């Protein structure tokens, strides 16, 4: 074959993109429990702010996201110089890896975890992934991770709560871990689901990043705040890292997204009322599934993890026939989002009819 050829590593990404089934309902799937989206329609005040901003979309957005960063800085009582925003936290994660890791450098994360880590590390950035297995219960194995640090390690991602297993890193184990990691290695807490955490002993990255000069936090407006379609996430990072991220900014975050995020922060009380409803639904689904005999354990996020192994695809097929989209992750398991009550009820009824070999 002649002509321009993209790097062969990029072939692996198509698989990732095609297996996604969030977004708009289709003729077959009307209950979207595959992408951990917020099931509720936009809050009225947030929608108004976005519509108002849409009237000016002939203009470029504020490349520095200054008003949003000022609002975040006030919210967390940290200087604005510690923040950087991007087009979704996936984009912030990509910028972090590009900023910190050259080809040959190592980027560590647990596995199974967020599927974007290997794609961005290897295919997009050409760095070397170091994937450390989770414990059997789906927790980060922080001892094993600390032991895998080498002179080439530049970044360590800790996804907490972990997507897809729903388990959070504990506060004490995190501080012990950070104390063991060399101070030139950046530990990044990916806290996409932080607002859904109800365990009081779970680590809070926004606290830890004040004490340690090599800890960053990545958060998003996509999940609890319900702005997935507007693409907006941010990092709280050590100042030199945050500054590097800001210099890498394109015009990635639309003004519509920025205004919606600012309005969402102002409406945090209403956002958290909805989060409480999701947490209540999570408990209801966990109780029902345990009662049905499923191998499910408690989650700290807005999704549940069913480690169904080789029966994962079969169960997802049963869900699809009922009009429910869930996420199959290889032959490890199925992740199901805690959605609106009606979708959750249909999911529970579908699960009840699925023949399980063990249990029940
Ligand atoms: C959903 C998710 C994100 C957020 O992605 P956005 O780009 O902000 O929409 C980040 N990390 C994890 C682990 C996620 O599951």
C-alpha cells in the first residue's frame, strides 16, 4: 500500500470507539445504562446558561477558561494557578500523559480500569503502559503498584472509585502509597465519580493534593453534573504541571460548556440532590441483585459491576433484547449504570430472568 499511513498503533482505538454505546437512544436500545451518564435532563438554570451562550457561538471561547477556573478555585479554596480545564477529563488525561511521558517512559495504572488509559498511553502517546492487576475484589493493589515503580515511571493513575469495579481507594492506604512513590512521579487520582462516594474512609483527592507536591486530581462535569455531551473536565495539579496543561490548551472547551459548568457549580445543591437519588437507586439495585443471587458487591459510583466472565456477552445480549444497553468488558464482566428508576426496574426484571449457574 502506498500513500500516507497513520501509525499502526492507532488501529487498536477503533475497537474502543466502536464498543461504546452511550449517547442517544437507538431503535433497539431505549434504556442507556452503558456509559455511566446522568439519567436526568439538564437542570433548567444550567440549560438557560448554555442556550444564552449558544447565541454567541460565532466567537471563539475563552481559551483559558478563566471564569470557570476562578469558580473552581473558590469552590476548593486553592489558587487558580493549580487548575487546568479541558474538553472532558479524557482530554485532560491525554494532556497529562503528553506533558509528562515521552516514548519509552512508563505510565502505570491498575487493570481492569478505565479503558482510555491504555489507548492514550500506548496508541496516542507511544509511552509504555504498566498495568497492575486489581485484587480479586476489584480494589487497587497499591503494594504491587509501589513495587512496580522504576526509574522510567512518570505517571501513576489511580481511578477512584475504579471504573468498572466501583471500589474506592482508602484514605490511609493512599497516603501510605504516596509516601512510597518517588517525588518526581506524578500520582493522578481520576475521580470522575467522586460525588457518588458514600464511604467516609475513601480518599478525597482534593484534600490529598494539598499535602503532597506530586499528587494531581482529575474531575469531570460529565457524570454527577450531567454535562457529558458538552465535554468539560479539569485537573487540580501541582503548579508547574497545571501551567504546562494550560499552555497545551487549544480551544477545546466551548463557551457553551464553560457557561454550563459555571451554572452547574452554582447549582451544586440541586446537583447533589440528584446524586442522592442515584445513590439510593444504587443501594436498591445492589440489594435486589444480591437477593437474586448475583455475584455483585457494593459500589461507590453510579454503576455496578457484574464479573460474569465468559457469560458476559450472553447477559448483555439478554439486556439488549429488553432494550437495555450495558457495557461488556471483554470476558471480565458487565458494567451497568444506575439510571432512572424505570430503566433500573427493567434491568432488575431482566436479570431475574437470566439463568445463573451458581447461586439462586
Ligand atoms: C467517564 C469517565 C471519565 C470522564 O470522561 P469525560 O471525558 O470527562 O466525559 C474519566 N475517567 C473515568 C474513569 C470515567 O469513567
